[in-house]
C-alpha cells in the first residue's frame, strides 16, 4: 500500500470501505468487537463507504472489506463498485469466502422457492413481490471471487475481532498479514 509522502507528519490515512452483501452483519459486528482499539484504528484509516459512516457509494480506497455472499443483482453492483475503487479487496467471513449460509439455497429452484416462501396463507396461492425496485435474485448464490478478483480471504463465521485487528494492522503497517493458529481455530 502506498502511503506516500512518507514522513511521520504527513503520512496520509488509508481509506477503507466496507460493504455487506447477502450476510447477517455478523462480520461487521466482529469489526466493532475490536472494542476500544477502534480509536487506534481511526488514527490510521478513514472510512469511506461503510455502514459505519452510512456513505452509500464507494470512492477511491486503499482497502475494501466485503462481507456476505453474492445472491442478487444489487450485490453484484455493490461488489463491482468496491472492486473498481479498492486497491486491495478482502473477502471477509464464510459467506464471502465460499457462499456460507446463503448458499444453502443453491440446491433449490429459485422460482419454486419464492412461490413456497410467499404463498398466501388463506388462498394457498403464491404472491411473490415483484416491485421493480427489488433486486433480482441470482439463480445461484456465489462467493465473491466468482464475480470479481479478490486479494485476500479471511475465513470464519465470523472471524473474531482479534483476528481482524491483527490482519488489518499488519496490512496497514505494510506487513504481509500473518495469523497465528489460535486466531484461526473454531473448535
Ligand atoms: Fe454472518 Fe457468518 Fe456470513 Fe459473517 S460469515 S455474514 S457472521 S453468516
């Protein structure tokens, strides 16, 4: 990551964007689980598009963190925008890395599934919402690397706050991120 000009006084803050696609926000909650260290983090980075800032579109950034799988047309749009604007894109958590829980619908037919979920209880007839503002579902839920290039993957459901802290501070400090076994254990 280029943080030039390279003097202590003028080193610029890195810009970080975060986005949630089809997930549960648990990975973003883990980011907040770094607790008081977030005050150290904001000395090093500035947040761009993120639920933390409520900024809805992504500008040029150094690091993008993406949580959740790609399940609908809006997810594709958000993910492509993030990839286009971020030097480094990180897939955060099981849903982003391999589809996770949302991908459990992949063995079902999307049309039949919608009709079952939105069946009118009294009439027994399907009444699937079709407002044009609703994003269209993809036929299959995909991990983010099936849609855009991804630079790093952080598995876990969710990865812990300590894991994210170690990973991000390595990256921001210009080091290759290294995680000890304890930060990757899920038993
Ligand atoms: Fe939620 Fe787990 Fe998916 Fe993260 S990986 S968005 S915690 S279900």
